[in-house]
C-alpha cells in the first residue's frame, strides 16, 4: 500500500482525491490531511480516514481541532502552521503527496516534498508559476516524480511519450478553456458582474478562487506558465483555445501535422486517478462521456481585449522569472478583493497590470527570494486596490 498525504484535503481537489482513494482501499493509505481554516471539515475527514496527522494551517485554530479529535481519534496527531505542513509532506510514511493547497501558500510544502523525493501530484499550479526553477531542480536532485493534476496538463502528459515534449517532434501544445461563465458577455456586462455570477462555472466544480480565475481567463494564463515549466517549450509554442464543451482538455500538435488530444468528462477524478495509478489506469467514479450526445466540438480563439488577464500572463512569462511571481501574488489579492466586493470584476486585471508595471528589481534564486517577491507583489496589489476604491472604480 502507498501512503498518501493530501494537502488541502477539505477543498474541491482534496475531497475528489479522497473519493478516488476510497475506491481503492487495498492500494492506498491516507497518512496525513491538512486544511487552511476548515476545522470541522478536517475533523470530519480525520475521523473517517484516521490518518497519522491532521494539520490546520492557521495556528490559532489548533486547539479547536485538538479538542474536536481528542477523545474520538486520539491516535491522530494534531499540528498547525507552515512548518507542520512541510513536515507531513516530508515524512517517510507519505510516498505520495497531493499538493492541493490553493495559491502561493502551497509552495513551501510542495518544495519540501520535492526535496525529499516524493511522488508529487500537483494541483497547485501557483507553485510552478512562482518557483518552477526551484521545484524542478529539487525534483531532479532528489529523484522525485512530478505528475500534473490540472486537467489540461494531465491531458498533455497523457498525449506525450513518457510525458515529455521533445522539441524536435512537438510543434505546439494547446490548452483548452471553457471560456467560463462570461464567455459571451460584453465588456459592459462584465463590468457589473457579481462574485456569485463569477463563481458559477458552467462545466466544472471548483473552489471560489479558481472559479474567478476561470472567469477572467487568468487560470488559463497560469496554466500556460505551468505548461512551459513542465514541458520545457517556449511560450511561443503554447497556445490557448476556447472550447465551451470542456470535453477535449488539451492537444499536442506534432511536427508532422498530427494532433493528439485527450477527451473525457469534465470531472477532476479522471486526472486524479490517472496520476495516482500511473502508469496503470484506475477506476475513478467519474461519469462516462457519450460521444453521440456530445456531437460537436467547438473551438475559438480567446478575446484578449475582453479577457486581458490571459494577455498579462503571456507577457509575464516572456518578461522572466520575477514577473510571474508578481502576477500570481497580485492576482490572489485582486481576486480576494473582488470576492469581498471591494473591487469590480474588471479591476482584477487592472490591479495585476498595475503591479506588473512596478516590478521590483530583484532575483528569485532561493525560496526566501521568491517569498519576498510574493510579499512585494501583494503589497503593490493592495495599494492599487485601495487606490481604486478611493477613486470609486
């Protein structure tokens, strides 16, 4: 049996991972579970799975979690904070680490797993966006294995020999995007969009932050940067297509004109099960796609005027290592401000662009460098959110 640590267990990816694990109890044992602030959700999962560790990221909530589990699950060790997250990602019992913590907060534990030679199932795209060089160097040095959980990157992995993109054979990688809930909306309509409308994704079941990123197409921009890190092709060889059906998740275009793509229902249990079982295939509980009912596959180019976040992501990738760190940090701040109704929907792109226009003169050769740049990007974004609030925009 393989030991599996699920970081971000109470989120959408974490719960779907546990659903797949529960279908194969003879193959996997849950060694650790973590959550950010959801004490009740984490306690419920810990009581069911009985892992060695239950870690709450917010240290102020450790006593609540300990009290909740103390009498009912005394065998579960309770801890909190960033150091505890890196510990459960590094411990010997966890052969597989599912990195599903949202945002840059998942970076230290993902890096720790890479340094300790784990098989990492990566759902946290921000880790590669902001610190791809550090993580990939750690993977190579330790012999760790990195398997993508994002549906698009997992699809590319499935369509490439051994998951690698030989630049002599691969002409282009294509990521597909549903277009989100505002695909057909005008700029004027999007200016009045509410958080409830932005998180109502037409095809996928996701958390609030990633749903907003899908609505702005920033999610696709972050995926472009992640694809460049994972498959070592330049930004000019990675394209994006709007595909409203969310049936074909990615395409590899080869130099001979052949396209290989991966079709499947818009259900994250498919890529999760693929990565958990790789190189074998596992049953996952996802619905089967009926191709006759699907009937049509529609594709269109993204509109970079209505969705400037995708353009900003491409520009950040071309600008170098510092820019994606600031891009991601500013986007996290802007999305949080939008969800808290402090910022209008178009303000998300405006905040990110303002932060990128003030890039710090720095480098990102260590984790401390990355975290310092992340803090700087967040401060730039907070300042811009405050300025927009004062101006009434």
